[in-house]
């Protein structure tokens, strides 16, 4: 179905020259579409014309399934041939078991480490130096492994926080959710509104970001604590299992409850002329559906920049898809990834410099918040209250784990300056290891603007007038692929005709005998 949709995206572009029917007939012939449901879907796609894709990628897990459910992409089989959409709040409730396991595993992992012992010999032996180098390399490998998951989670959060997403998204109507009889119920209208469903999706996505980022931080302590090469390699592989539990839990629930897979789901948007007018204003239909039109129109007007509109060739706010929103989300997510991994780098450098595991600092910071140490008023005590509410989800006793970590292993020395967090020593570490942090920043910046630099270099090296001949257009590539497929179809058709004639000849010979 995804391949058919891509072919019809190109087919809709050929309608101007009357070639759309050729593509339709070609697809029907090529894929032998004879089933009524597939043919009906084919006709619907052809009538709808160009399908707009939001251009947001994600990795299937129980947390991303909440956002997919808000778009009507999660369905459960009620009976053969009958499916019903699943509300994102129900998917969020199903996250609680795996969330409890992940939280408990992280806190138990931190308290079980040898927090009080040094993890390297300060270069006293060649074996110790080589082992520390291997540990550093494996930490980088774990960061690379978790980079895609963390990046996609951050991009989904930005996509959801974009105020224009709810206006452009192709969302199921209230009647499609609950049927025509229940559309007048105020409670149902509130429960199935985009605001409420976006809230549940945001909670799930933030949990996914938290667990992935926590795995990155704890992987340093798990790998640095290892005493042998075998332990270093095995620990680097095992720590990513905690972040991968969301995907495993979703696959289990989808198979047991007969829910539709979300691997091929794409976030769809309404056509541009259904949402925007030529002047960059919203259409009257969209204006009538707004909860707070004054605020929405203010955001649209404030983010409608003429320079960005000329660059993107779209006369509307740059928060709109196709008018700069994708570039903005990609740039913002990359900047956030740079900040996150820069902090992880400083934590690693601080751990090597002080010979103290990062988990020891995290345990002390958690201990301070858990017991409200240093809180002088109610406002400063609010994090402690919030943390105690979250700890209700744990399957182990957090207080006992913290006592083991801070009192028995660290012997109550959490107030020692060497157990202070990295945020207070950011400048000291960066100035001491300036060559390392500068190299990291240069690599990340080149990674961020690498494609743009390559484009500029390409324009400088080649004549701008002949540049378009050296760059293949996507439409040209699709035309060439369709032509090749048509030629292959004709060859197969001629071969089938020859085989049919041969079969008829064999049948006549058998009848004569």
C-alpha cells in the first residue's frame, strides 16, 4: 500500500498532461489488483489526489504508539473484518507496567554499582590505560546506538508541540471515533479533542526521551565499572536493553490484543488549500474550529516572515509543514542533541578526572531531591513531592536503595565536593579539556551543516548554469522508474502470451492423441 501511494503521488502530478490513467492502469496490471478492497482503496487514493506526508519518522514502541493512536493509527480487531480505533489514553495506561520496570531497573542498577571504588589506575599500567580506552570507545558506541532513538523521540516532541500541527493534521473526526449518536456528549467531545489526546501523547513521548537519555548516562557508569574486556563489551550490549523494553512491550501487546501494526504508519496532513488561503491566513472552516482563534492568529502572524516565505516558496507561517517547519524541527532537534551529548561528554571527562563514577553523582543528586535536603520553602520542596508521587510506580523500595547507595557505599559523603554534579563544574572541565570539547563541537557543527556546505561547494565547483543538469530531479527519477517498469511489464506480457500459445498447442496435441 505504501508503494501504491508513492506511485499515485506521482500519478497525480501527471494529471495535467492526461497521463494519470496510464499510471493507474499500469499499477493495476503490474500488481494484478483484482481484490475488491484493494481496488476500492486504489480508487479512493486516485480521487484524493496528492497525499501530504508530514515527513516525520519514528521507531515503533509503546510510547510512540500513543501519538499514532491520537492520529487514529492504532486499531484493535473486534471481529473478523471489524476494527475500532484505540484512544491514546488507553495506550498510555498500557505503558505503566513497562514504565515501572524501566524506572525500577534504572534505580536498582545505580545502587548496585561499586560507587565508592575508583574505576581506573590513573595510567599506572599499560593494561589499565588500554582498558580505559576501550571503555571510552564502547561508551561512544552506545551513544551512537541510542542516537537514532533519542533523535526521533525529540523530533516527535517538537512535531507535537508545534501549534500548527493540530490544524494541518489529518485527524479522525469525532463521528469516526464514537459514531453519530455520541457526538453531542460534552464529556466525549472533551475526551476526544486534539488537546486532550496531544497531552497524553506528550507524556508518553517525554517518558521515552527520559528513558533513552537515562540509558546514555547510566551506560557510562556500567561500562566504566567493568574490570575486564569481556565485561566491558557485554555491559555495553546489555544496558541498551532497558531502552528497548518499550518496543518489546508494544510488540507483545499488539500480538496479544490483535492491534494493527504501526510500522508502516505515516502522519498525514490535509491539503494545503484546505487549511491556508493565498495570503497566509487560515480558511474559514479552520477558523470556526479553533478554540482560541485570537491566540492562533497571533502566532500565525508573528511567525509569518517574508524572508523565510521567499526561501521556502510558501506564503504562510514557517510553522507550517512545507513552509519551514520541517527544517526548524530538524535544526532544533539537532541543537538539543548537541546540548544533550555535550553534557554527557562533560560527565565522562569529569568522571575520568575525579575517578568517580557518574552514577555516584546521580545517586547523591537523587538522594537530595528524595529527602528534600536543602529545601528552605514549599516551592523548593515541590520536586520532592513530585518525585514521591512518581515513586509509587516503582516495584522496589527507593528509600532502601538510596540508603544502600549513599549510606553504606558512599558512607554519607554526598556533601563532598567531588560528588557534586557536572552542571556546577561545567566551565572548569571544559577549560581543562578544551581540545576534546572543541573537537567534539567541530564534529557536531560539521554534522549539522554538512549538507549545506556540500551544496555550496557543489555550486562553487560547477557552473551554476549547468548545475541543474548534474542534479537528478525526483520527478525525473520516478518517470524513469515508471518507464522501466512499463517496459518490464510489456516484456512479461509478451512472454505470457508466448507461454499461453505454447500451452494451447500442447492441449491440441493432447486432444489429437
